[in-house]
C-alpha cells in the first residue's frame, strides 16, 4: 500500500491522531502510522469478512484509477459521517 500512499495525496498519513477527522474519514493502521481517506474522496464503504472496500467518489481522482480501494488491516475505523453500503 505504501507506493499508493506516496503517489496519491488523497491518502493522508500521520502519527498524530489529533490531525485525523475521525467523524469524516476511514482510518486504518499500517506499521507505526495511521492512514486515512476523508469523506470527500469516498462514495461509500462496504465490508465483508473483515475486509473493507472503499468505493471512490466519482469526483475524486482515485475514481480515475481504482474501482475500489481494498483495505486489509487489523484495525479499521469508519467515521460516523461515512456512507456505508452493506
């Protein structure tokens, strides 16, 4: 996942949890960092068997490259203002 985080500014990376907009983001832990995508970039989120799929918003640059971003992490937080599609 690291090459994509570096290439796309839509993926935010931080060690400081105070920087994360928890209500408006999908956040996961990768190594010592928290990685997150905000709701402006997300159409909706769904999950099955512990694997989270983030469907990019049509206006997001991510939608030009990905149909979905699949997150497989031990810890994933989905903010309360994120649309879900289960």
